[in-house]
């Protein structure tokens, strides 16, 4: 069975701890980050203009990840 890189676990653990502390002690920073994400990445006009670019990028990354997982699983 494949294992997840321990550095990846540590990274995401620290991210979640920082987010948790942000929600508890500095909610205005979380609200500001949420507003910035809504204005840039989740903006309807941005999505409409760049949907093909993001779509092809996500398809490429997904295909590469699936190939990496299958090839490791089958021992290619």
C-alpha cells in the first residue's frame, strides 16, 4: 500500500492549525481572505473568461495524477 509523504501531512496539519487559530483569535483576517478569494477566483466574470484555461489545467493535472497512481499500483 502506498504511503502519504510525512512532510505533506505535517504541512497540511500546520495549515489546519493556523486556520483554526485564525478562526478563534483573528476572525477578521479569515473574513478578509474569504473576500479576496471570492473577488478573484470565484468571481463569475473571471470564471467565464478563464474557464477553458482552468479546465484544461485541471484535466492535465488529474490525468498525470491518475497515471502516476496507476503506474505505481501496477508496477510499471
